[in-house]
C-alpha cells in the first residue's frame, strides 16, 4: 500500500536534504510529526504537503512508487519531468487495472510529490478519461470496462481526499448537482473536492438530480454558490426549462449559478447564461480566490 505516513528518510529523499535537517524541522515545529513509542518521527502526507506549500519547497527527489504493473521507474521519470501525457497514459492503465487500489496509489504518489489537486484533475485525470471514452467508442474496450474505470476513479478520488490538506473553513458553502438524467459525475466530484480543499462546506447531491430537488437543496442549505455539471444533453429543450427554473430560484436568493461540462451547448448558454462558466479545476480554484478576495458578501449574486 502507498505510504500515507512518511519516515524521516522518506522526507529527506523527497526534498533532497539530510535526515538531520528533517529532524530539526520536526523538533522546531516547522514540520509536524508524530512520534512512535520508540521515538521515531513519522510524517503524515498531508502535513508534508502543507509544509512544502507554506515554505515554497518543491520536491526534487522521488520516492519509490508502491503501485503495481512493473512501470515504477517510468512513473518516477514522468513525475520528475512533470510529463503529463505520460502520466495520463499511466492513469488509463491503472483505471483499467483489475487491482482496486492501484489507481488510488497512483494519485497518492502524485499528491505527495506536490502535484496539486487541480493539476491531477486537469492534466492527468481528464485527458485519461477522454482516452478511455475514445477506447470504448472505437470498440477497443467494452462498456463494462468503461463503467468500471469510472467507478474506480470515483473511489480513488475519495481515498485521495482523505490525505489532502484542507484549508480552514472560510464561511462559504456550495451545492453541487448533475441535472436530470446526467450520470457523469467525475467532474462534479472533482469540483466538490477542490471546493472542500479550499475551505468550503460542500453539499453534494450528485447525479440525476431533478430540478425540483436542486431548488429544494437551495432552500435547505442557503449556499453561497450553486454548481451544476452538464456533460451529456439528450433533451436540450427540457434542460433549458429546468435550468431556467433553478436559476430563477437561485437568483431570487442572490445565489450565483456556475456551470461546467461538455453538455453546455451554445443554445443552453444563450438561454440560461451562467454567472460563471468554468471548464477546469484550475478555473474553480481561480473562481474561489476571486470570491474570497471580493469581501464577505461576494458569494451572493447582486440583482
């Protein structure tokens, strides 16, 4: 299993410093650690990542991956060179692997080498899932493989989130939903994790959510933002009617509506223009930063 607790040697190798330096960081309280009954220092991954971010330290070494498949040396090289096309190909291999833990171990390895969530989502996961979709469309894999890869990805993301450093709560909240018959929720789940890592309270109501349920969630949670994911649109007319109903309710509450996904056609955009159209996890990160820098009431839409 991938290490979620690193040793002094691991941290020293990661930052290319001596073990003495790591022990000094720990003893000074600069880098939080846990001590075993035998007095050995152990470092949770989330604390190591927080330390690196706070001090602007980039890992210059790599740990030995614990993933399977015999390509660990290639993973190390790709991580060192930040070779995203190669990492996306490795994602495809691991998402289609029969080993349930392999993809999570891969994500965890990237995160402990200071690949931020948005970079994993935008540069590894998204092109990898596109490739898996292409393989299915061309008949190279079956629908069972495509479905399993999707569910394995959702499981791996959930496991990874347990390791992620979460910023202090900022007082803002978001409701996240896929409208009506929308079943593709990997993008929405990724968005929820980005919001959560930035200190937001998240209310995730997921796939196939009727418009009435979305408006009820607005009343129940009174969020700062409503986030909707639209990947496939079978009935644009019905979708537009539902979106108009949801937007009317949200805007009456002064809640901005943000949207993302490939299902946002020009017609949908024109008739139900979102308050913000976000196409990546990086966009979400920038959006949250703008809201936080605009003042305490910036999450509410002005009429």
